[in-house]
């Protein structure tokens, strides 16, 4: 069986990957306590010790607003750590799987973004993630970079869990002019496992692939659907639509975060469900926990 080094196993995608990758190989999982991604020497030592066939980097600095004031740590985790992993993967002949974001784009395009569209991130987080992508591509390592969007799950910090915590509020102001696809972390993990099951060890299919849920919505309509599914017959917060301009946030965000996922569908025959269907399933999982 292939040996898989999984970083970020305590995160939204990483926790799901630990289960999804079990059929792909022997998973050696590291959380932030086991592997400090701001320590280059620790990364190098871990990879050289384990000599994995596949490195799956699900770790990331994802605090978008805080990154504006914590530029160094965001860059260390999102850019320098993936660069180090890619260098070591290239030496071993290993595959590096990495996750990136819709925030590498500025949102000015009126239709979904393709993988080959020119990035132009608006914030520190997006710039750090783009730098990580660029380092991986320049390393010569076999790689799969999955750009996803609006990730949520049953754990961690995400929009779904935030809305559930705020469900008792009388009213909530929600941005209604940003568009994207809420994507369940479990779907991303299962799709990753499916792709790895079809991966050609020659590395000829290396590249960037957009991987997010089908359909699109706004944060406002996303919130409305969350409450419709979870507060049936109960009082719901009054939702007040606000524009991006009027919503106070430290980091700028793209208004259009829609991603065209045709490439991953055509290459690997992998397609994620519609965002609304996955949201229902995730809420059922949370309710059953």
C-alpha cells in the first residue's frame, strides 16, 4: 500500500481526509502539534523520515481577516510550507496534493473562473495561497492543486457553524452581493480519494483543478437556507441584506467566487453534488452527532 503523509488532520478537510484516504493507502496523520508548518526543518525531517509516496497537505492558515495583520505566519503556512513539501516531494518522486482557494481571484469576472484565468488576489490570505500554488508548480514535483470555495463542515470555524451559533439572534446582517458555492469538506475529501484512485504515477496529469460544489448562491441566501433547514417551525432570525461595501471586514473579498469545475470532471470523472444537497446531508450529520 502507498504511504500517505496527511498534514492538517485536525482541520475541516483534513479530518474528513483521514477517513476517505484509508482505502488509498496507509495514512500517517499530523496535526499542528505533531508538525509545525512554520518550521521548515521540521517539515524536511518529517518527510525524509517517513518517505511517503503521497503528501496530502490539508493544513492552511485560513483566518482571512486576521491574515491582514499576521502576514508573516500566513505566508509561512500557506506559501513557504507548501514550497518545502514540494521540494522534498520532487526529491522523493512523491505526489503532492494541495488545497487552494477561490480567493486567488479578484472576483471581477462575470462568469465562473477557469483554472487558466489570471489570478489577482485582493487580500493577504489570497496572496499567500497563490504563492503556495506558484512554488509547487515551479518545484518540478508531481502535484494536484485543488482550488475550492466557501468550505464548511461539522467541525472547525465556518459559516454554517457560525450561523447555527447565532440562530437565537433577533436579526443578522448578511452580505448579499458575493457569489460562490458552499462546499462540504467531506465532498472534497471523497473527491480527493476518487482522484487518487485514478492517478497515473507518471505525473502527466499534474496541475490545478477547480473542485467545489455545484450551483452557486450568496452568503445571504446560504444563511436563509441554513435556517430553513434547521429551524423548521421555530422562530428564525430576521436576515438583513448588506453590501460588501457596507459590511466592515479587514480583508477585501471577491464578489464572484464561482469556479468552473469542468476540468476535474473531464480528467477524472469526478463531480461534487449541488451545494444545497450537500448542505442538507451535512446538517443531518451534525444533528446525528
